[in-house]
């Protein structure tokens, strides 16, 4: 079962496995997963004290592996989102219209 959550222009999807060539690194501090183009506000991932998390950036999108504990993504203009144990894809959210067809959501 796929779980999707959204925070402004950020899309969070719980996935079963990451692409083969992804190299994960241990997360030791907060991680900026996206900066708003309009407001410059940050979508900031903060892990809980007991959390064991690794991350990878691939083509300007993030993969996050939470092996123990949890993490929270915050943004000043949106509700915070808690991520529990699992593997996540964190990417851009896109919107579609009849003129431009596809464009990146801006926050």
C-alpha cells in the first residue's frame, strides 16, 4: 500500500525500495529537503533523538530510510508531517493545466 502526503510543493511517498544506484548516508543533523521559491521558507526534516535515519539525494529528489524512531518535516506555512519507520521518496509536487500542461508547484 502506497502512502502519500503533501506539504506545499513537497510530495512524500512511502515506497517499498529505492533505485539500485542510490547511496545512503547517515543523517546526523537537520536536513533541508526543499526551499520555497516564493517565500524562501524551508521544508526542514528533523529526526527524533532516538532515530536512526539515512538519506540520499538523487536528481534533486530525496530518499529517506528511517530504520528506528521517526522524523518530522516542518514548514512555517504548513502543518507538520511526522514520518515513521520505513523508506520514503521526497520529491516535487507538480500541477497540470491546459496551457502549460505541467509545471512545478511553487511554495
